[in-house]
C-alpha cells in the first residue's frame, strides 16, 4: 500500500521529468528558430518561407527537424552541410 510519502515522491519524480521535457522543448525551439534565421538569410526569404523550407528539407532527407536545424545552425561556423541536407536545401530554395 502506498503511503502519502510515496505518493509525494512519485509526484516529485513526475514533475522533474516534465520539467526536463519542457527544458528540452525550449532548447529545441530555439535551435529551430535560429535555423530559420539562417535559411532566411541564405535564401533571402520571408520568415514563413524559412519555416517551410526547413520543414521541406527535413521531409526530403527523412531527418528529424531538430537535427536538420542543428546542422543548419552549425553550417555558417563550420562551412559544411551534409551532402543530402545541402542538396535538399538548395532544391527547396530553388522551388521558392
């Protein structure tokens, strides 16, 4: 039989897990926003077009959006994108 203390410890553990998930979501959102900025600057697009291009690249490469965003955010610093990502990005920008 669970005691009040056990219930409280379970609630604390659940809340700690939820906080961790929320923190990850905030970080993921920030990276995606930054990637949209890179795409907008590179392709001379409007913000909503940047989001569409990012989503299209993710779908065409079958790669999670967050992973594509991380690659694109690092691109100006390292000067390199994975070939599939680069091809999908240029194709998406050409269609704009």
